[in-house]
């Protein structure tokens, strides 16, 4: 029917520094948003894209349930969620490393048969060590995991590392880089099939205005 307004595409963004990076990129693509400190949603001035601002770890849940058709988050969050999404694009910004770290004075020769590892990323840690055939006790922490080796909870941590300054400040060292973490644009498979053309147009706009690394949608 003429006069019917097309609903905007929906995209979940994680609150915090990554959200600011994504907003800057979307602005370079021609999208304009007015977002206050207390905003939970925002629609661009042209009504093409609605953002839903959520906690980082909750983002895959909103996309999996179709509350947001699209989402932007790191591969660390995607791995922990275990949901199946189409991965449409890899952004150039936000890359970091998943690392194994311990106290600077720790001697691996004294490790027991079963390692104790503290981390927020329990699924990743379990899978990584089991793939190597190493028995592991994974201790979930949601706060500052750097405290675990310092206070004797566990000799090792698995965590994201950018500059390593936090580790050094707590007398910790990286013993191994486990994985590179990248920022992805993902899509709910059903949403993609329903809005294929509009999602493809949005994706092309994102690619043409900055990043050049593009993946197929066979996530």
C-alpha cells in the first residue's frame, strides 16, 4: 500500500568502547544518530537503521532470538554464545588477542597434571585445552581475572590482551597467544533471508566507506 513506512533494519551494538567505534564507522557511512547517555535504542535520522544498545555478553541472545536482526561483536563473544549466525563482515578496528598468562615468576615446571585456569571465557578455555589433551579445571570469574594468579586462586588466566599494560601492572606475563579476536557484523539467518536485499545494501555501504575485508554469508 502506498504511504506505508518500511521498518528500519535492526542492529544490536555492545555498550562501551566498541559501540563508539561502530558509531564512528556508521557515521562515515552516512548514518546519523542522536544517542543520550541513557539511550537503549536509537534510529538514524533517515529511518533506515535502528540500533539496540545491549550488554556485550547479551548481544548474541538478542540476535539469536531475532530481537535485533544484525549485531556487531567480537569473535570471543560469538564463541562463548555458541549460536549460529551468518558472518557478513570483519571490521578493521577492535582486533585483540586471547592469551594465556601467569605470574611473571611462575615456573611451568611446577604445574600439576591438571591445570587450573581462571577466565570469563570458559567455553573457549575448555575447548582449547581439551583439544590439546591437557586436563584443565576452568574457574569462571566475571570480574578482574588478573587477581586469580596474584591471590593464588589459579596459576593461569585466559583473557583478552591489547597492550599488556594491565598484566604488567599486576606482575603477570603472557605465556602464549591462543587466538586472534576480530570484530564481526553478524546476522540472524532467518532475518537475512527475509531482508536479503536491504541487508546487502547496508553491507555494501559499510564496505564502500572504510573497511575492505568482506566475508561471504555462509557463517
